């Protein structure tokens, strides 16, 4: 295999890896993930833990749902 083919395959491999990596989001305990589709709020809420999202289209914002003391 020529050097140019290895470079092209390496670049394609990195692009595929980054696309798959960006398809997952971790929402911490005590938080819920609010899903944005290209900046617009969706009706879907993500629970705590590992969740799948559409790469490059969805953004997840973590919001606290922990009980706060009220003196």
C-alpha cells in the first residue's frame, strides 16, 4: 500500500472516529439533559447517564434537578 493511501485512510478513520465519538453524551447524576436540535429546544429530556445524540445536529445542556434547601 502506498504512503498516500495510508494517509487518506488515516484521515478517513479519524473523521469516522470523531463522528462516532460526538454521538454520545454523559449527563451527570442529579442533572437532566435538555436537547437542542440546531439550537431549538426539543420536547425530549435525557436522563442521567450515557445517552445517544445525533452528531452535529443535537446539543445537550445539563440542568440541575437537585433539591435545594430553602431556609
